[in-house]
C-alpha cells in the first residue's frame, strides 16, 4: 500500500503544509466518539496493519504523475510529496485490550504533513477491526464453553476483510477460522469439513460420508441436513461405526431448529455408544442465537456473516483529530463533534472504577495502569510484530476485569470514562480563547 | 490471490474429488436467496474481481506444504491440487444491471474440483459489491440531481473494501470518490478539499482559507464548521472576493442542521453576487437524509460510512449452490434453504412484467432479454476488462426500466421473479426422486 491509499483532501493538505514549511510536530488522536447502542465495550484491533502501513508510506512516480494531473500542483510540490516518509512516533492501546468511547486507541505525533496524510488508512484499519473484535467478543461471551469458528469469509467486505476478521475474532476469543489464507498467515487453527454440494455430488449421502471419512480420517465431521437431518444423523452413525475405534467423528447441523436437532442427535450418538462424537452448528448465528442455544448440547459453532460484518453495528463513529500542533493544544467546536485538546493518556483502575482520560503531560495517578504505550518511534516499530496469542492473552485478562454491566448482551452499560481535572481545565481554556477569537457568545 | 483464499472445506472437497477422479462438469449458481427488507432491487457488481481471481487461481509450493500439514493429505493429492487451474466457463449478469432475489448473478460450469474451490471468493466479491452498489443506487435515487461523492474510505471494512466501494458506487450513480487509489485505478473523478485540522493548523480560519485558495485555485472549497458555521461562511465569502473572477468557489458543511445552514449560506453567497458558489454537505448521510435534504440548495453531497458499509443491510443472504453435476440436475432440501435445480437463464421483459427464471436449456421466450451472458470460456476471459462507464451505462438504462414500487426508499417492492413451467416441473421431479430415495414423506 502506498500514499494513494488516502483521501484526496489529505494529500492536498499535506502538499499545502509542505509548500508552506508547516512541518512542526502535530499530534492526532484516534478514538470512537461513542459506542453503538448494542456495545458495552470495544476490543482494540488493527494496530498491526497501521504500523505496516506507516512503515511503508511513500508515493511512487506513477502516483505523483497522477496527483499532478488531479491537483495541478507544480513539480516542486510533487517532489516534496515524493520525498515524504513517515518519521513520527505512535503510542497506542495494544491489540486485544478492552476500550471505550473517547479513549484514544492511537496517537500519532509527527511532522504535520505526515500525520495528516495517514488519517484514512489508520481510521480504516482501526475502526473496522475494533468493531469486529468487539462483535466476536460478544459471541464468545454468549458461548464461553464452546469452540467458535469464524465462518465469515464468504460475506465479509472483500477478502482483505476476511483476513482481518479471522485475526480479530481469534484475538477476541474464537478458536479457529475456516479461511485458509488467514489461518496460514497468523497461525490460527484452520477448520472445515464438507458442503452440501459434496453430498450431492455422490450417488447418495452414505457414499459421500464414507468417501469423506476415507480421505480425512482425522476429521470425520459429516454435514447431515442436505436432505433430512434425522436421516443424515442415522447415516453418520452407521458410517462412523465402520471407522477405526477412537476416530474423531461428528456432525454439522446447518438449518432447522438447531437446539432441538442437537438434542436429538446427541441422544442418538449416546445411544450408539458414541459419547465422544462432537456436534457442530452453523447458519446465521450471532451472539443472541448463541445465547439462546446455551443449553443445547453443541460443542462447536460456526459463526459467520453477522459476526464478520458486525451486522448490528457495521461501523464505529470513529475520528482522527488534531489535538496539538507545535506544542499548542487544539480543538474544534463543530456542533455535536467537539473534541478534547492535547495529547492524552488513559488510566485504568480496578473493576468497577471509571477509566480516567488525562493529559499525557500529567503525572500518572497512583495505582492505575496506563493503556497507551509507545509502539513506533521515528518511523520505526518498537519490537517485532507480535503473534495473535499475545493480543488474545490481553483480551482474556481484560475480559476478567470487565464489569458485568458492560458484558450484557441485551442492554450493555459501558464503563464510565472521566476526564481528569487538568483536561477539563485545558478544554475550557482552549474553548474560551476560540470563542473570544471568533466572537461566539455560545458554543453548542 | 491464490488458492488459499478459500474456506478449508472447499480445499478438502476439491482434494477428495481429485483423488476420486470426480472431474465431471459441475454447474454452481450464485444468487441472493432473498432481498433485505429495505431493498427493492440489487445492482450486480463484483464480476471483474471474480474473473481476475479465476484467471489467476493456483496453489504455490508454500501453500501446498501448509495444506499438507493441516489436512494430512498424501503428496499425490497435494500435487494434484498444485496442478489445478480454473479451466471452466462462466456466465454472468454484467455489472451495473438491476437484479432480484433468486436470479443467478453468475453460473460457473467447470470440472467439479475447480468449481467447488472458488465458492468463497466468488461469493465474497459478488455479495459485498452487489450490496454496496444497491445502497449507492438508493442514494442516487434520493438525490438524482446532486453530485454524490463517495467519502467512505475511512470506515469501510479494509482498504480493499474502500477500493470496491468507490468502484461500485461509481457504477451506481455516484459522481466521484475521495479515495485516491481507487480514483486512479478506475478513472473515477477524485474529489476532496480540506479537513478541520487544516483550519486548526493555521493561526485562524481566514489565514487557512487564503492559504488553501492560493495553493489550489481550481478548488477553493472551504470547510466552514470548524468553529461556527455562519462565521465560517462569511469568512469564505470574504476570501472568495480576493480571488480572480471566475474562480471555482464553494463551501462544505459537515455538522449541524445541514438543510437550514445551506439555505442561509446560499442566501449569503447570492447576496454577495456569488451565485456560482457551490454548496457541499457531508456527515453521516444515507439515502433517507438525502431525501430529507431534497429541497435544500445543496449541489454536492459527500456520502460516507452508511453507504460504504451498506449500514442497514451490510450483507446479502447469498448462496453458491451446485445445481447440476455430470448432466444431472441437483438440489438440496434443507429446511428453509431449498434450491432450484439445473443451469438457468433469467429473461426480462417490459417495465411492469415479472422477470422469468428458466432453465438454460429452454427455448428463449419471445420479446425478452436474457440477463446472463458468457464472460469466461475455458478459463479465459471473453473480451477485455471493461471500464466503469460501461457498467454505469447499463445501470442508468436499467434504472429507467425499474418500476416505481421497487425504487421506493421506505417500503420497496421488488419485481416478481416467476419460475418457468419447465423449471417448476424439473424441481418437482428432482424433489420427488430425492424424497423417494431418502424415504421422506414430506419436505419442509
């Protein structure tokens, strides 16, 4: 990905800053303005892609020629864009951590043109992956004992999204993914057996199951609903009897009343002495269906589209806002979109305590953990790309911290985020001076 | 993209078919099972990416090694996967055409392993891009006289999605995009001026506007809501007065009551003799807000997140189903997911007539146009990659054909899709023989 992975206005602004020598350090803060109503928390994700993007940022000659046509900028300005690389610092909440509205997920401090230019890419990676990780986490909360497998690849918004969904859901509690490219790239468990077409391509269901068991003796999981589920389960049991003792056997239910069918299938397997057979269910599931199926004897769920597009909240109201330029705090006063000035830090306490949003320059409060940590300095990553398991570990730890009210599937209440007195004071001062400057008697 | 851009079960099934010599021709049909409630029609999109994917399909050595670890398939089976290329035929509804539920967007006929393997990728490209094109089309219907600009890149599901959204919305009536990489790749108008940060980085708003107008005299569109919109409009007018006569000037409104602010801004511009100044609005818009703003004097809308994630219907209930294998029609009977057998064609008549879903083998009915056309033969594209304008032309033509009821923004009624008598007969026969084979007295 290159510099053209940006909105045109960012390139115009960056070029204008470069031409005017406005190269002072700027801090932009990336955060969600508010949570969707069905979310009690978010799960930070997307940082790895942000850092890859920043490390590689540049315009190639063909892009510069195109930008010359579009913007009519003179050669000297295009050449300045051509020399631009990301040389700044990034502080971020590590992936897997639980976060809330108003809390910066990431802060970029860099020469103004560089920091401006990366807005769209950083927002894109962070907004989407954080939204999906939160959705996946809710699925995990709804079925904490089951293995959840990401089945979303066929209906995510592109295959790059499928990759990101596999990774984000693995961070947020999923056991594996059906999407091979992502499983391979990230070392996630790859899962999947057969489709209805497999059953249909053989002369009958029994022949199909036998063929599959012969070819994949480690994964004899049969899809039983192509024609009639109870019939399919009986056939699965008969074919399973022909396999060596100790074979890994199971069925997948993909339509109908999954809970009732699972009870019936469990009974049939147990009566056949196959208590080790595993029952998998899939088909239009989300956290609410998973909660409804909590009592059903289902060991594995394939969770697809609704998780992978975060169907009830397919985006977050995220923002990437200038908060400081050349050492001075900055804010905007736009109706309903007022921002808080200056570089910040988020401090977290015990379960039940509000989070604290403070100025980065403040002394840290005692007994609280800062969430933002340095991840890039002078355009270079600090440390290696970490495995998914590292983020998964943070997620599991934060989930234990998360209060009950925020975990609710139906009526979640996020943890409160309080502003520090120093931040309140600074916001008042900056707002007051802007009001005076622009002759505003009141600000919405 | 390579063969690993698939779900694991597709690779398992393909390997099993290859090992068993099940290489007979299979036809899979890709369609939406039903439309989301808020959609009266879909707009076919995503075919170009499907064809690119098919033409390049292969597994490289590293993928095969990984698959050996995951599936424990012997070398000979992996080697067979390694030799696999897509050698089949594709018939598809060309991009930009209006389509409905049940109508195949695409049919693949190929040796069974190849056709099975491409399921996830083809579903992914087609489902997402068709969903977004339909959402964009509704925005265009809501504001047919305005120029709509895609502003979604920051919150689409990845940057590949941003690229697809720019293209799909350009097919479905948008005038341009803010996303530079896509504008450049597809020859779409690139649009964009300044962000709030630009205004904030200068000592004051007036200085910022002057700088911008100096650097981009062709695009003097000022963002006026950073501090106070009426103040911003006054400043914009004053700065515009300093520009050479005939300069292209305008403002962008991004918060507050866009309709009322646009009326006020229009009045101020007109009083200043700047009747040519253009007013742009943005901020959380979708087709419903656009319809509400129909009477406002707004010339250009930036339409972002809600269009780019198709917020009220972020996926379609799409399917890729085996309908024919080795010349025999195939169907599944799964509860609520029954499919129609055999390769098909869709015939369209005059406005007001139902579409006709027929067997491909039937004689075409008189006076109707077939929607599916050959696009790939023997694994090779038929013809060059077409420009976006070709799909846009089809969209505009189909939009004129589309009945009023299907265009409704609030309570749309899709065009009916009738099955031909021959299709009804064949489905009954196949279902009857399956019921007999599996001893089913009734099928849901």
